[in-house]
């Protein structure tokens, strides 16, 4: 898959089949559209193109940007799309100027002039251009003039995608790993830099990697204890072998309860990894965070957590 960030320097595409969307999560519902996209491109002897936007359009057009939590960062989404056989991903800078184009200008100057589409696959409720005035009917009205085919994504598939995205976000926040991973079709993952903590884990016999998630829009699992896999990112940007472990997300009420932290204990791993990036694949929720009456009781519970994690993993 070729990734394009400069929309003013695109190649000449051949028989382009395009679809447009944020594709946050690249979940099972999205995969149905992408499968249709790639198959249509093959049938047309052309190239499949996904047009997505960065930053998220809601950050630009909404009066309130509070609460934007994304299942995937841009790099994660790119990685997931690459596995699905898409030929091109266009990362379009979403600015106020771009958002305020008249719908006809967006169609002519962006979709037609830059992509010369053979087919546009779009949802019945897709909106674009100034005041979101552009829609499927407008694309239909200009179809003959610009000589493209138009394929509508059915309402039931779009409804399924919308419901799934909402359910996934809620499930992540609620620690519902079963729903999350089922709807995604893969284990939800995130990554963070390994930073110095208070070293309490070492004293308890369970040294942990304290993670600082750099992307503030990235959704993080709700408080609790989880069985996880984890992988270290190397200097080339790829990831090492999967390691088994367990993760605690929360305020550590037995210890201090003041600051929310993400801690990962990697089994049978003792290297110093401060400053490195650790990717965590969240396999299964084990239990809610609890306050224990002593460190000894806490250690015994952590022992049990490790046994349960190993069963899961």
C-alpha cells in the first residue's frame, strides 16, 4: 500500500475505485466496505484508494473538541489498512479551508481532478463540503458529466459500522475486552513510552513498565487488571516478539490512589527498557481495581492475577 500525505503531488491513478471515511478502528464492519472496494478495483482493472482525513474532521468543524477518543492513531490505522490489500491511502489534511469548500468544488477540484474516479463507493448518508450540503444525490446528479460510477453502501452496513464503533469505544472504556476484540476482529492495542515510576513493583516482586501514552486522543482501557501481550518497538520502527504479561490501569488505591497510571509486568523479562516504546495488546479483563488492607494481601492477589493471566495467554 502506498501512502500519500501531499494531495498536491499525487500520481496518475488508473481506473480508480475510491471510498472516503475516517475508518477509526478498521473493525469488522469497515472490512466489508474495504473488501467491496478492493474487489471492485480488481474487476475494473484499476486501483483501490481510501481517502481519509487528519486531523479528525470533528476537531475542525465542531465547536467542542472535548471527548474525542480514537480507537486508532493515524499510524495504527495505516498499519491495519495495509494488511487489507488496499493500493493507496490518501491522508488528506483537514483544514477549515478544506471543510468550507462548496460541495461542487470539492467534487470537481478534489475528487475528480485528483483521482479521476472510475467508481465512487459512498454511504447513502455521506455529507461533504460547506455546511455539509454535499450528499449522495449531488454525486448522482454529476455522475454523467464526470463519467464515474456510483455505488451506495447500504444503510444496514453503515448502521452496523456506526453502532460497532460506538460499542467498541464504550467496551474499551468499560474493560469489556470480549466485545472489543470481537467487533474489532483483533486484540485492541495501544503503545506508550516506558517512563520512570516509583519502583514499587520491584519491591513487591513484580517490576513494571510504566507507560506514558503520547497521543492524547488515543482511547485507553478502563481501570482494572488485564492479561496482555506486549512487544517492544525497535529503532527501525518494527516490533519484536510478543511477550506475555499483565497490566494494571488505575489509581492503585492500596498504595496512594492519587494518580492514574498504566503499568505492565512482563513475565520472565528483566531488561532495562526506559525510554523505549512498548506496544500492549489487551487480551482479557481479569478483575476490577481493589483496595487491600495490606501489601501482603495485595501481593497474594497479584500472584493470583499472574496465574489467571497465564491461563488466558
